[in-house]
C-alpha cells in the first residue's frame, strides 16, 4: 500500500507542475482515483481482519459442577492409590524428605543431649520409630482416607478446578481433617505399640529426665505423630494432583480426568490472556 500511495503522490506532483485548464481537470481526475484506491484498500484490509477474527473459536466446552466434582474426586483417589500407598512401605516416611517426621522442638534438645553423651544410636532409633509408626498407621488407615474422598462434596467445583495446583487437596484437608484425626489417632496409638515406639521413647525420656540440671519432659508423641502423619498423607495426595493438573507422565489416565482437566487448561489459558 505504501508503494501505491508513493506512486500516486509522484503523479500528483507532476500534475501540480501543469498550469493549463486541461491539467487542472486531469489533476481532479487523478485525485478522485487516488481516493478511490485508498478507500478500497482500507475496506479490503478491514474486511480481512474481521473475517480472521470471526474465524477464531470463541466457544469453550462446558461441564456441569457434578462432572467437575467427580473429576476432582478421581484425582484425589488417584493420589491415594499412587502416592499415599508409598508411605505404607518401609522407609515410606523415614526416607522421604517431603514427609519425614522430625522431632518436635521440645524433644530436639533431648536428641542433642543424648548425642553429646554418646547415645546417638538411641537418638537415631527414637526418630526412626516415630516414622515407622506413621508407616504402619497409614497402612491400616488407608480406607479412612478413601471414604473421606468419596463422601466429600465440592461447593464450587469449577473455582477449585481453576484454583492453585493443590486446590482440591487443600479443600479435602480443610473439610475432613478434624473427622480424620478422631478416626486416625487410635490407629497411631496402636502402631506405636506394634513397632515398639512406646518402649523406645519411654527409655529415651527416662534417660533424659534422670540427668542432672535438665528440665523434665513428658511429650504427647501420639498426638504429634498423628498430626504429622495426616499432614504427610495430604502432601502426597497433592503431589498426584499437581501431576494430573500438569499431565506429567500421562497422569490423566482416564477419560474423566482428560475431560475435566483439559477444561482447566482451556479456561486457564483464557484467564491469562
């Protein structure tokens, strides 16, 4: 278009150099042709742009709240089946930095004191049995977590779908933690006995409290480990949720997961524009 206009302006310049009546008439005729040419070019460009815009898809597939909720549930169930099950294996907690149960602040000074006194093996065993109790408890309590997911209802499934990468897990944790704790705590107490954690820690606490000039401790370890174990379970569920949201390694391995989380992809992409 720039070349066309430039050519027209050169012609106009040549015409302006004429002074006859014929030249004036010719000038008027050329001006009219230039105007028509520019208007035609502008109309063609506008029309092409409009057609291109019209050709872009504007509709997004929609799913109802129930189907989205079902997809979110399936993602959480997948988290239990693929990730939480790892916690039930030997060292599932103890050698997993994401969920390893460390000593509470009150007992860190006990641990340090024992190590300074050459009782590192007893301190190591104390930490290990806490994690063993968690591994044992999750193995026994997996049905509790499965039921919690099956019975959950999502108030606003679409917003959770478009939320953070662990939004469904956070919703599950908030909605079920209190009820889960009441069911899970007795399992932890039983696991403490099964793995010998109660005896190990009775020995550790007695040894520490018998030392001169120390402030005696009497920790409630079952409560602490119960809460830490639940936190670990939710952490591992969130790992799978993140994988499904990003479709890492083909994590969307059912049609429902593909339908629901592809909607997340499309709507999320629109929101970023």
